[in-house]
C-alpha cells in the first residue's frame, strides 16, 4: 500500500486506537514466529524484534542494533549474493516489490528456507527510501515439499497434471510437472493460466477428437482417455492421456487429475501390427515388451526372453506352448482372452488387457496386441505382450484419490453421495438405514485461536476416531469443512441415536493440546432414517434440519428428525 494511503488510513485514529492496533499487531507477530526488521537506509542501522534476534543467536533488548552485514553472515553462501543484489535493485527502484527466498542458518546450526518481504515506509525529501520494514517467514517445509514433489514427478513417465475447464470455455493447467517440457516443449508456467498454448500444438486432424473427448468427460464425469498426435518442432509424437474428473458445483469448473505419456513407440508398433508389417526384430528393439508367435493350428508357441521374465518362468526348464500360456491366465479373465482371439479371426487384430498368475504366485496385468494371419492350412498370430501392472496401479490410485478426502484420508462427499443414492435405489421398508451429519462445534474458533494446522489436526483426529467406531458396512465421509456424514446399516432409529450419542460423548472426551494449552471439542449430530419414498435431497434436508436444531439448542447433542 502506498505511504500516502497508509497516512490517510490512520490519520483519524486516536492515540489509544493506534496503541491498541499496535498491540494486536505485535501479539500476532510474536505468536506467529515472524522475524520483523526495520532498516534506516542512511545509517545502515537494523532494528529487529525478539524472534529475529533469536534466529541470530542474540539476546534481544530495546537498544539492540545490528547492521545489514550482520544479517548477510547467516545467509547461505550460495544465496547471499543473489539476496544482496535483489535488495540493491529494490533500493534503486528497479523492482517494484521486494520479495526473495533464501536459506538462513538458525542459532541451532540448522539451515532453513525463509521468505523475506519488505517495503519502504518513509521517504526522504528527494524521494529516496528513508526507512524500510520487512519480515522473515520460515517457509522451509513448503520449499522442501516442493522439492520432494519435483523429484518424485521426475520418476513418473510423462507429465502429471491438474487441468481446469471453466463454464465460459477457457482452460488452464494450474499444475503440470516438469515432464511437460520433454513432451511438448513448453514450460509449466506457459500453460498455467492459458491452456491454448498446448492445444495449439495438437495435430490438426486430432484437435476435434481431443476437444470432444474433454467435453464428453466433463458432461458425464467419466474418466478421460484419449490418444492423439502432437507436433513438436519438426517431429510428430503420439500421446496418451488419462485423467479422472470432478466438478465444483458452486463454480461450475470441472477439474481433471491425470497423466499424459509419450506413447509414440507403442503406437508405431500398433500401427505396424494393423498393417501386418510387424517383425520379430522390431518387437525386440522395443525394450520391456515381449514378442511371440503362436501357431493356433498346432499349438506351438515361440516366446522372447522378456516374456519368460514377465511370467516368472525359467526358459531352461519351460517350453512355451499355448497350453502353458492358458494356465497362466487369471481364471476370471480367461473367457475375455479367448473371445478376443476369436474376434481376431474376423478383424485381424487381437487386443486385450488381462491378468496373469506368475510362477511365484504374483498377479500381474499384461496387454496383448497381435495380428492374425490365416489360410487354408494354418492360423498364425504374431504379437507382443507388455507388463502394464504399474499403469493399472497408477490408474487405481487416481480413482482412489477421486473418492478420498485428501486431509483426513476418509471417504469424500462424492463417495458418500454415491453410496446414499445406491441405498435409495434399493431401499425397502425393512432396510433400517440411518443417515447422520456430524459437525464439530465452534471449529472456527479453533482455527482462529490455534491456527489452521491445529484445526487440521482436530479434523484428522476426530475423523479417525469416528471411523474406528463403525461396524462393517457402515459408510463414513468428510463432506466439507468440519462436517462429516454417516450411513449406519441394520439399525433402528432409537439404537442409531444411542450409538451416535455414544460417539458424541467419546468425541467430547478426546484431549488436545496446543503449545501447552489443553482443550477439548464437542460435536452436534443431526440424524434421520431412510424411507422408501425418500429422495437424496429429502434425506439430507432432514439431517441438516436436525443438525441446525441441535446447534440452536446449545450444541453437543444428537437430534433426530423423523419423517413428517
């Protein structure tokens, strides 16, 4: 905020009001562990608060005076010159704002990343800075988490990303891993606020297919999967994308979380198979893909070494035959594999994913792709088999994340609503199902008084505790903020209320402690029983109405809303 604006803003305050605001500010700063400094440009004198002095290993007193060089000494040697240059550029007016991150050695010898933010508060007569104030925030956990994430994403093939589609048709990638540079030759920053940069690189013949697949996924909220070409420089690459969507009902924004990988090698192989030009030599060049040749007339089968590894078999002791292969197919997938082979006699292509049981008992996923060639005397298939277990596991993890609350690791609202709708479709008069909504009382006060990290701890503790109290078949989810929802099966209304009251009482007995200060929390619960004529909105409305009645009646209670 400009100095003139600050002056006008506080010019009408009395001395008492100014002292009160100063006290509040000092209290917030001291509780938040923020290092505050003030620099007199002319003298080079640096005044700091108590926390800043402690970082330097000094005992603070009102007359403590430091210099800019004193601070430079504790900045990491690799960061020192950069921080110094940026501060000089700010003084010279080359940078509008001063904000920089660097490593600092704390008094205990440890190195921490801090964010230094400063601003001019008074000017000299010639308009040059007279006094500058600033603050140090410890951002070590955030920086290290970001670094760990970058290291992890480098081990994942292709790019993982978050993609957003807005109601007005605009698109952006709020997050994309560094792999986007290898795949498309653009940086994450280039597509963060406008995805059109990446879409402009899609092959003209494929752009409509990609756009249609995105809209279809957005409308049905089904998984997005698309294979398409992208122009990168003078080359053409095949990409395969997979993502799980979710819609923000409040804003209408649809978000996808997924992965895009360069599948050019696989696609080229697939096209060669479709054109009957595949050769054993070409398959062998493609690492980690086993090739095979099967004579369906005689039952003879030839494998590459890679297939022996995939199936966990010793090539010295096992002779590959169609019978050996059939025994390795997972029993539940056997019919699908054989059906694909029969279709290949008509289409010329055998393309199927299925499970196998290795010799050591491990179950793996494989993808078979082959071409069929038949004549009057012999039917032959030539193809490849690829271990896709890790891809399957990754897909399942994405699916799990889609129905799991990130903070508490319990089910999320999407999962709860789907479970409720499933019950409503099959409910009968004797079903005896209770729906309850649990709300932590005065949760905002916990966040305001102890901070959001402490609030998160309360949410995780309470959710884990409630989860432990449930019976098999019950459903528990976090549906938003400090609200949770329960589906209790095979229970009468009175029994459900007794169970919920027991949970409520036990929640109130949970002990929490923040910086030596102990406290407890309570919860208010609204419940109702499902009826055959109910809709989803009917049930949630009754449970909500009961919850709010409990809030009005003093909280820390269970209120049962029965059908009118």
